[in-house]
C-alpha cells in the first residue's frame, strides 16, 4: 500500500487500510462458505474505528456485526442507518437499555437468568418482539448461562416466546482455547454445545443460527462453523495467536499501520544511560532518535528495551520514498509520550523521517522489514489483540481505500 504524506507536525498516526478489512472478510467467507459471517467490531473495531471497520466488513460480505456493549450496538445502528445488517450485543449488565436495543432492532443476548426478565420488560416497553440469542457456557467459565441453569432458562424463554415478548433466534457459545490446535477443551466445548442445543430444542426453541466459531475456529475448525462464524481479530488481518502462524498463511493482511516521525536526532557518547531508569546504556558513541509516541498512545511499556531484554521493534525509514527501512529495537524505557532508538554511529536519519512500529507485513519474525502487531505482542509479553485495541485515542486514524484517504 502507498501511504499518504504525513500532515505537517502530526507526531503519529494509524493508517487503516479499509480494503484490507474487506479483503480479509472475503478470505474468511471463503474459509466458511456455508456460514454467514459476523464481523466483531467491539472495542472500537479492535482499535481500528468501529464504523469504518463495520462498513468495510459489510463491503466484504459480512451480514452480521458483533458488539460487546449496548453503547456499541446502538452506535452501530445510529451510524449505519438503513444498512441491511443484523447487530448482536452480548455483554449486558442489569439495567441495560433493553427497550432501546429492541427498538433499534438489535439482537440481544441472554447470557444469565436475570436477563430474560429484563429483555421481556424491554420488549414490552418497546412494543416489539425482542430477538434473543441465548449464550451458553460450554467451558469457558466466563459469560453465558451455566449448564445447570439452562433447562430453566430455556423453559422460561419458550414461555416468553409463546406470549410474544421475545423470539430465540440464536444459541451460541464461545471457545476458550481455539487458538491452540488440538487442545482437549475444544472437543469438550463442542460436545457441551451439542448437549445445550438438545436442551433448548427440548424446550421447544427453534433458533435460526447456532454459532461458536471465533477467528481461530473460523480458520482451523470447519466442523465448528455451524450457521454463523464470529471472527474478530482476523477481520483486521491478524492471526489469532503465534501457534496459528502469520496472517499471510491465512490469506489475511494487517489493516493497521502505526507510524510516527523522528522528533529529534542527536549524538550521545559511549556509556551514557538512555531514557528513564537508564535501562539501556550506549555501547559506543552513537546517534539516538526520539520517537514521539509512548504508553499514552498505546505503546506497551513492557516492550522497553535494555538489560532485561530487547525492546519492541521499529522500522526506520520504511514507507518514505518506497524504502523498506531497517528494523531497530526500542532503547530503554518506553515513556508516556516518547521512546528512543539507538540509530547507531553515523546514522543518516533526520528529524521528520518516518518510523513504523507495526504495519501490514508478516513481521520481522517472518523475514519482512516492517514489524507487525504480533512482534510487539512478543516483545511485551501479550497478544496482538491488546496491541491494536489499546492504541491511544490521541493517535489519529487515517482511513485509506483504493489508495485514497477517506474523509
Ligand atoms: C463472543 C465473542 N465472539 C467472537 C469474538 C471474536 O474473537 P476473535 O477476535 O478471537 O476472533 C469475541 C472476542 O473476544 C467474543 O467475545
């Protein structure tokens, strides 16, 4: 992708390639050709921007959108007025705006016994039948109706169907270890889900969609695709975890490129400590470059570099004048607003040169010159999900499609 020029003075930006999101959804649909696809756009589209990500996912063939919170789901409906798409919300707390959700034509999740009464009350207030998905806990032990509570929830849901308050259109669950191929919990959860479907069927519920597959299952477990797959991270072009290879192995490409520009380039003598705590000491007379992004922008402080280990990777010069650049590691502590690179003696970089923290390539671990979010996850001891999702609000997102910046 060709990157647009930096606006004068902008210290950092995240360029989001909307075509990558559409193409990733197309690639995922090819993986699950018999299922509908719900693009999960919670958490501001995993940091990419909820509405632009949602529109790009719809362009790629998603017919459902997944949200965690009521505010996200209502934001989708408000921002995509008139779009022919189903929206599901699954993380609700007592007192959630059920009536507003039903009025806005959002499918709501019953993930605990209390939610049935509230969704029924919301439907009565809205004067409409609520579309409900029952989320069952099949072994993640997080959200979802516990197996022991399911017969009663299913029986009460069937009664509320009969009285017209709701219709159970979906039954779903979420996998704990789908990103670990062969993990024994996968087969156990699949069996528990089949058992849960028998319980809901016995109560007379006839859901349109049964769904279980996150990105990892969409990519690697076709037997779990069922009626609808719910990929999140792969929509944004990232692999669900190191055990599942690189994005390119799955026909995916990262949508987000996080760039900054050197704010200062200067000489530092050998033996000097660099950044807070002097974790890093220069081994020779050298040139250091200041990158004006830090943990307030989402750069993990755990990816500081020094005696305890190498810092996060940064490509210097990549993206400017078509150059691939070279990859350096953060020298010393990542600060709130800035970090330092040891550019080496006689470095030719200047203030204003572009640096890329991560972007659309398979990453340094895979022989490419631009690191990816997984490389930063490795450096920080976390997962790529956290790297893209935590990108700070002060980093402007620049949307690009067909080589043009979208306004
Ligand atoms: C219920 C549910 N479905 C699907 C997803 C998407 O998961 P992934 O991003 O691993 O594809 C999530 C994300 O955590 C989720 O909570």
